[in-house]
């Protein structure tokens, strides 16, 4: 299947797979009434990068704004076009918490730490098999 890119290009969405090595859980946030993807519910914390912004700095800023947590970026792990919104380019980063207490903010109404094998039960949008495999192999 061919993906068409509009004249405007992609909107780059930076997402943190925030992994707790002690509990082996991943932090997800609940969104309600998303204006771009109506069926979106649970998400990995993050946000849209603006043109000219440094990606890592933006990722950390967006996660702090939405969760109250300061994270360390451990590296880019996966990138894909979002099947529900073809002009969204999702860029996933593995992150760990370095400071703070989680508190939902902005459009995130709830935060939850979940086991990797439970993640798909929360997501109402596409969940790529490569991302699932990577998450299931986190140690």
C-alpha cells in the first residue's frame, strides 16, 4: 500500500516509551476527545515537534509538560507513519525517569504504569508488531 505525503509534509510526533527497570512497567497516559484522532485513548507521553526544534529537547519538554516527570532519552527505537492519520510521523524513544512524581497534565487525564504484555489492551489505535516485539524484550 502506497502512502501519499501531502504538500505540507508530515507532523512529527515524539513519543516516550518510559520504562521502569525495577518494576518492568511502562507509563501510558489517557487522552479524551482528541481533536485529530477521535478514537485515540491511551498513548505514550510526548507531543508534536515544531520546525527547527531539537528533537531530544522537545521530547523531554513535552513529557515533562504532560507527566510532571523529567526523563533521560536512551535512544530512538522506532519510527512509523500512523495508520489512523497518514500525515503523522511517530518517532518512539526509550526513556527512563530521572526525577519527579507523575501527575497528569494538559490533555492527559490519567497516567498508569502497565506491564508490557498488557499495553495492547489499552490502545484503541494501531499498535505496530515491531514496536510490540521491542517492548516485550525490554529487560
